[in-house]
């Protein structure tokens, strides 16, 4: 079950992540600048956020498996349409559709894990599911770049849609039926459930934790590839190595960090990884043409640290939900996560400006913003109570 959920996460993550390394190709092919590219990235996340808000009205009223299959099927369709889009406007529309149906997949995956896996093993389970990020970076994104370099930027979307069709069949066979939660929720009015979820003070703190955690990362992440290529740090042929090395490293560290979170404590590990992440966060935005080895060292540490704070962070957030409202909360959390990523991408696009010679300037200002928001995240993490444990 966990491997199937990881596969669904893989499709969703690769669909979102490959937009960023495709940035140079898309900006040239579509004739757009960094700000417009930021909107193209954020269109997916804003649509996912809107979908998440809408899903709070129905997610706990249906069997988790059936809803997952419907949403994943529609996500696959719109991913295919991204590859068939002939211009910027239609690509934007297709990205919004993919985000609308794909954005809820992350929340549903985490909800299923929280429903099925006990708290004392949930860190390990989240580590398994979140290896999808590592596999996506080590296999999905480099493969997307290879396909794009040979057959153009639409090719990765078509290939991912084909892969997702096969994965949909696997999900239909392996995911368990989870519908015991529906009876209690159906006895309550939709808006009563949503109001209870939002009014919970612990839920509010967890949602702010999600927002700040994602904002701190995504005011920098979407522009790494553009910065590396436009500023002469790496060539087009060297870019796949960033994702290959980062993916291999996180493939090994995700499960180790998940196990350590269960053993040492999720809050402790989260705060340690957050502090560690500040080093590569600033180093990335200050990078100069110092050679491939230095660039790979910084980018790999960036991947490991960012993913390392997500594993215990998402385990904490999933555990902060009142069990009777978990589906609604996690969907709302997914909407907040997507909205924070979208706002951060737009803000980053406004901060990072092109110079007359094509280079990107002021990227380190986005890094400073990420560091400042990370400080708020560190403080908020200590104020979130986890329902699944006594303390």
C-alpha cells in the first residue's frame, strides 16, 4: 500500500517538479520572462489550493480509495493535455486542470497513511511515501529533461500520463477500502464539519506551520534551474546531475530521517533539519560559477535538508489533526500548502529580476526571505500539539 501511495506521489511530484528544470526551454519556446514563468508554476499550485478548499466539503463523505482513483484519473488526463497544449494560454489552462485534480492527491495520501499506520510507526511510513520525492528527482526529472532535449518540452508530460495510466490500475488493485469515517460525518452538516476543523486552535497552528514551511522553500526552489543556467553556473547538459545527485542522496536519507523521527522525536528532528537547511538555502542563492563539484555539493545538501524537514514536519502535521476531522483537515492543509507555494513562487518571481545581459539578479534577496520565514517556522513547530500521543 505504501509503495502504491509513493507511486501516486511520484506522479504528482514529477508533474509539478519538472516544470522548474524545463524553465529555460519553456521561456525560450513560449517567449516569456521569469515573472510569467512564475505564474505558470503558480497556476498549478493556486488551482490545487482552490481544489483543496472545495474538497473540504466532501472528502470525508466518500470512500478514500474511490475518491483517490477518480482524482488520479482526472489528473492523468490533464497531464496529457499539458503535453498537447500548443501555446502559453492553453498550457496555463491545462496546468490549472492538472493542479485542480492533482493537488488533492498529496492530502489524500497523507490521510490514508494517518488512517492506517499507528503513530509510533508513522514517521517511517511517511519516510517510505516521501521517497517518491527522491525517486522523482533521481529518475523522473532527469528523464523528463532527456525526453525534452530529444523531442521537445511536451514529451515529458505525455510520457508521465502514460506511466500514470499503469499506476492507476495498480492503485485499483492494492489500495484498501476506507469508509468507516463516512457514517459519522454524514450525520453532520458539511459546513459544521468545516467550521469545527477551522476553529480548532491546534489546527490553526498546524496550518500556519505548513504555510511558512512551504513559503520558505518555494520563494527559492522554482528559480534554481533558471539561475544556474542564465548565470553560467551550469550548462544545459549538466543540469540533470543536480536532480540525479539530489535524488540519490534523499533516496537514502528519507527513510533514515523518518526512522530517526520516531526514535528521537519528530519536533527535535524537524528543528535540526530546518536549521541545517538554512546553509544550502543561502548558498544556492549566492552561487557563482565555481565549478560542477561545488554546485552539486550545495544542491545535494539543499535537497537532503529540505526533504529532511518535510518528513518529520508532515508527520507532525498529520498527527495534529483531530482524528474525527482528519480528512477535512488534511485537505484544508493541502490547500494551504498549495497556496503558500503559489504565493511564494510569485513573490520569488518579482524579487528575481533579469539583467540586460540575461543574467538573474537579486536571487539572494529571495534566500534571505526564506531564512526569515524559516525562523517563524521554527517557533511555530513547538506550538503544535499532536493528538496521537499523550504529551
